[in-house]
């Protein structure tokens, strides 16, 4: 029986297996140009873990969200890059078979994302990429010594007792939105690219759950089996206990940003080794830090702003900021490689045994910042 294996790293080859849905132990990685950490969430995950333990089947992240997977990256660039140099998308090491209707899907993708670039020659290494800053679902930035205040939606507290396999989302009754069969026939091909839904934002569905957050916390704490500080290896992120300046909210102004920047620079925070600061369980869209002279933009506004090449070239990824990204999709079930959009289609047969690989890289492929790889293995 094939099982899903998910790996993350700072290059194509230096990869580590992720324990999916383990939101309290992001996996750390470091490459020549980027230092980061990641969490990957897979709905109904029954795949491979990095320590042979039972998989965490679900995360409460999926409660009320019409999504089948998500990955979250937080990290720092080791040198400055501009927004025209850093791309995000999928690429492959060998040619792939293009399913019927792919050209039509690509036209739709270009309508939604006018700056998408492609290279699909059968004798090369195909890729579909867009500038990261204008394509990623969610983006934010903050100083590494900031303290993050969780939003009103409460997350489970880190468990104090060892944990066993947990299926959190089965405590909820979830609603799934349907897509017409006609739309599925046109756009199911390579729907894992995440370019098919206008705005590239999955709809958030209301939940009919009767289980309260407090009840869920109690259930999780009873069933967990490993305290956070008992996790062996190098993948544990321990939150800092040093008093630190508060993070800026989504309503912060450019004056707030400058004041926070000044306060941070005068603190005793040690920046040696490019620390990332405390892990954030969720990334919320917030452009305050990387567009300090503008009011905070929504995701569609940020994307529209950076569809202009001039704006992308003016934007700089700074080495003293931690950047947070999230990518997600409601259509791709990586447990089976089925795309579900009204009609169901399995894309594994088109990939010639290759994994689905999301990558943040330069357009020429000479520099890779991070990769997230999904593959079915025996």
C-alpha cells in the first residue's frame, strides 16, 4: 500500500521528512540562501512520519476551512533579494505528460495570475512559477524578537502529557463546498498548482460543530503523549522567554512600524546566527512590515500591487525580517494524488513517478530558497 511522504528543505536534495499536522514541532531547515522552519497540514493524513510514530490524522486547523492541505513557512533570507527575483510554484526534474484540457487550464491560470511564467517542453525540466510576492496565498513579516499575540480564534494549548495518534477534526461536522462538474472538467488538471481559484483563496465555511474549544483542548490534552520539550532531534522550536516588544497588529501604521523597528534595534536581542524567534501557529496576511509606507493591504490588494514589475523590483526581502508564508488548496488530496473538483481525477499517472514539488527559487533555478515535496511511496 502506498503512503504519503512529505519532505521539506532548503534545497532539492537536503530534505527532511515532516510529521504532518504537528503544529507544535515545526521542522527546521537551512540552505545557502534561506534559514527557515515549516509545518505541513494534510487532511485525513495516514502517511509516513520522520520517527516511525503513528501519524496525526488531522489538525483543528481544518475546522471550518474548505482545505485539503496547507503548508506554512517562516524564515529569513541570508542576503537581500527583490520581488522580481524570488519565484514560487511547481517544478519537475523530468518531463511530464500534459493531460487533456491542460492548455485551457493554463489560459485560466494566466487570466487569474497575469505574471505566471511557464516552461513545459517535453525534453526539459518543466516548471510553472510566479513571483512569490504576488502569488502566495498568505504573506506577512515581523522582527525576530517580536512577541505574537494569537488572534481571537483559540488554538489548543501545547500538551503537557505524551501524545498518541490524534484525529482532531473528527470532532467536528464539516461542510464542503461543491464545484460544478463543468468547472472540474476544465480545471482539474494540475489543480494542485493553486492557480485556478480567483484570488487563490479557499472559501472559509461555517462549522456546525457542537464541540466547544475548551472541550477540544481537554480532549487533546488527554490523548497527547509527548511534551513539547521531550521531542528529540533538531526539529523542536522552543519559544523565547525573554521579554520582547509586542508585534504590530494588522491596523498598525508606518509610524508604528518605525517605532517598533527603532525599539528592536536598541534592545539586547542577539541577532547572531539569524534567530527566527517564537514560532507562530498561523500566518495572517499583514503587509505592515514590508510595505511600511502603505496602509495594511488585503491579499487581493497585495497581489494586485505586485503584478506590476516596477513594484516588484522596488520591493526588497530584508535580512533582518522573518517572513511568513502559507499556501493551501481545497482541491488536491495528496493522500491519493486525486484532484477533487466536482469530478475526481488522479494526477499520479501523468508525473512519471515524480513527486509534486513546490519550490521557492529564482527563475533560472540557480538558487533555491525552500522546497516542500509530496510523494507516494511503497
